[in-house]
């Protein structure tokens, strides 16, 4: 019976002793599997543009874009919960990169618990009261039994015992609710902080990391923090109080019996602690395997149409299954370790209990103690052993939670986009590139000493073969990446002296893949201009020949576009992305292949819309179709990351062999005879 009580975490006598949580490592419904999937709140983070995002590194290598990374665009300076990255956490991140990361400790939990300290103080007070009430129960029981043995009145002792029992149960229920509410608040805080950080990471971080692993950190890893609070910290603290109180009561009742009990328990719990110390490392390994599995699933779902068309369902299923098997094996390693602890505890508890009954019975027979003393002592054993069992479980949960916290802190330790400002305000919308060089840690530079100027209110086109660095220049203007040499100036101000918010408020950027966010037409249009009226929305849709998608649905602007705009055609997605940018009416338009997915009719309509929107604005446009930019004020020809020629269409046909070759291939001029 005692072993069953220990395993269930409940006292057969005291309903007020807090039960051992079944939340396990991933919440109650996931404890046995050790696998946690991202919940609904986490999946919303994945509702980023599903189209592949442009990366200069991919452009340089002329490789297809991966769909695994889909960072959303947001104002990095917008007021939000402050990030938790500190110098110490950044130092840990650097150590991890060098293979010497020391892990995190309880101190790392404080930033997450700080907002809930009032609730935690109240829970601590209730824990103290319930612990004292619980420890009083064996003594009150002894008074009742001794009164019965002596034929003395016991009504007051029984009343006191009942009041304490009911009071402890009520207060413990209140404490349990407050603790669970605090735990949910802790998870919410962690997810908000992580989401804030994830949306402000340098773009290069998205290139280097898998989306599924990042989602796993927001979903599965944060879930483990719930058990840290409910089954970790307070079980450990309240367990220590209970153990100290129970041990004190046992010593006062019979020091000899206490010595017998302590000897038996010490042997068993020492072995248990040795096993538990390995939980943290195994837990972190399991979380990493879950992250890999989530990445594999995300990869397969994102490319579902390509996989179906390639008849690769079986191969992708095997890939996901292999990742799931690794997570399964990691979970089994933890399960084996945890299963080894339970039998050791059972043998220890049963042996100690039987030993106490034997020695205690002999001492009652000799008259050294009364039967009431023995019953009270046995009850104290429950209140000693059960908290020790809870503390062992709590320590396991704590180690698992700290393993997950390590993965979370890795993300929090990454510095977000650096942003400073000297207060300078661009006088015009001119964009100047002054010996701009850009490259990565390895390999040749993507851009080398690129220099040209886009005069305010004019249109400059960037043309050249694939991999020449055209889209990279737009990314540098947006400061998705920082130039490794030279400078980019807007209105005479170095963009590095402007905050990201100041800079991007002047820019309108349409990416090459024209990403559309899951949601409604209205939500997509309002992304950069949240206060725009319906009239303005309809006007901008009409300007890009897209008003028919509103008319064809009874929901109008609230019609769903599907995940990544899957319910729209490629051309409609592109026009919707352009409409979103035009609605913001920026000073400078950055357009990356704005007509690549359009037919001739819609291309002409969109070109007219861009001509109208470009009036009075500075436009920098990347184009492969030279027919869309022949009337540009300036055309910059790029080749191998360098400026090969600059001029107007007619001039370049005469002065640039590369431009003439491109024009010939696109039938803009006849082939030389």
C-alpha cells in the first residue's frame, strides 16, 4: 500500500498532500511518449510566407531556394517584451559554438519567473501553511488514539483533526490552481519572448537554421517549463519542508526508530540520485531529436505538391519515420532510466516500512513507546518518504526542463538585428551605392565594389545573368544583410546610421517569390498599413487588376488565401504582394522581378500600375524581362558581382556586349547576321 501511495504521489491518510504530477516531460497527455507536437498557438508562428525567401547566398551559388526558412517581416523597433538575451547568455552561445557550452541553471529561469513573483510568493505561503497542517495530523491522530486507550474525551481532538484535514485540502486545492496558473503563465511568457526573438533574428540565422527545429523550441521545449514549476521547483521546496518537519517529529517521538528509518532510506535514495543526474543530458538530446523530426515533417508538408508530382511519398515518409524513430529511441533511453529509479525506491520504502513495524512493535511491547506513538511515527514515515519520492520526480522534471531551457536560451542568446541611429534624416529619396562589397565567411564575394546612384524620383533597373547579385543589392538596401565593404546611402545618409524602422518605413519591398501570408486578403494588405480603409484596399487591388478576387467570393476582402496563398494563382499572389507594397506608399520602391509570374495582359496592366505608383518615387527594380524596363531612366548591368555597364536601353545596345546578348535572346533586337 505504501509503495502504491508513493507511485501515485498520494498519502492514504492525507488528501491535502500535493499529488505527484502526471505531466511528465511533455504534459499529462504526452508523458509516456516523450514527444510534444507544437500546439495551435505555436502553429500560428508557422503562418509565415510559404514561398521560398530569397537568399543572396543561394543566388551566388545559383541554387534553388529552400522552403524551410520563411521569416516574416516586422518592425524590429516596435514596442514589445524585451528580449532576454544578455552578455552571459551570448557568452554561452559562443561557448556552444566552440563545443564547450556549460548549460543553464536555475538562475536562468528567473527572467521567465520574474513577472509571476507575486503568485509564486502566495503559493509559497500556502505551501508552508499546508505543510504545517499536514505535519500536525500525525500528532492529532496520536492524541485521538491515546485518548481512546485512556478512555478520555476525544471530541476536541477529533474536531481539531477534521478541521485540519479539511483546511489543508482546501488550501492545497487553491495552491494547486495558483501553481498551474503560474505554470501556464510561464509557458506563455516563454513563448512570447521566443516569438519576439525569432521574428527579430538576423536574416542569416534563418539561412543557417531549420524552421521545424525553431518551431519545436517554441512548442515542445516551452511545454517542459510547465512541469518545472508544477512538478519541479515547488515539489522540491515543499518536499524539503515536509522532510525536515517529518524528520523532526520522528526524532521527538523515537530517535532509535528514526535512525533505523534513515539508514534504510539513505541507501535507496543515494542510488536514485545517481540515476537522475543523467536525465538532463538525455532530455536535451530527446528535444533535439524532436526538433529534427518536426523539421522533417515541415519540409515534407511545405513541398507536398512537389513530392506528389515526383512520386516521392514513400521516400519522404521514410525520412520522417527515421527522424521519428530517433526521437523514439531518445525517449526510450529516458524511460529506461526513469524505470530503473522506481523499483529502487519501492524496495527502499517497503524495506524501511517493514523494518520500522518490526522494531516499533518490539518497542511498543517493551513499553518504550505507546501504540499512538507508533501510529504517529508510521504516518510521519509517509510524510517523509512521499516528499522524498516527489522530490526525486521533481528533480527529474527539473533536469528535463533545464535541458529544454538550454535550447531556448540558445535562441535568446543570438543578438537580434543591430540598430543604431545618429538622428540624421535623409533629405531626398536618392539611393547611392559606394564601392559596395558583400560576401560570406567563405568563398568569393557576391558583390565587389559596386557603385552607382539612383536619382530621386527616377527608375533604375538591375539586369544581368542569374547569380550576378541583383537581388542581393535589394537585400542590402533593406539591411537584411550588412555590406562587408563600402556604403549604401539614402538621401546622403549611410543606412547603417538609421534604425531598421526608420529605414524600412521609407522602403517598399516586393520579394522575388512574392510571399503571401496564410489568412485573408485584408490581413495581407494591412500587414504594412494596418489602418488603411476598405476604400483604399479596393483601390489598390483595382490598380493591380486584382479586384476580381474580391468580387468572386461572398466574403470579399475577408476571403481566405490559403496557406502561403495556395488558393491564388502564381500571378495573383504576385499582384497581391505588389498591392500590399503600393498601399504603404513608400518613398522608395524595391521590386524584385515584379512581373515574373504574369501573363502578357496582366503584365501590361501591372506595368501601368507601377508607372502610376512610381510617379514621384525612387524605384529600383530587378528584371529578367528586359521588355519591362526598356523605358527605365537608368539600367545597371551586373555580371559576376560587378557593374559591367550603366546607361539607357539604346545606349547599352551599343556599348554593352552582355546587354546586347540578353536583348537578342529575348528577341528585343534581331540576331546579328
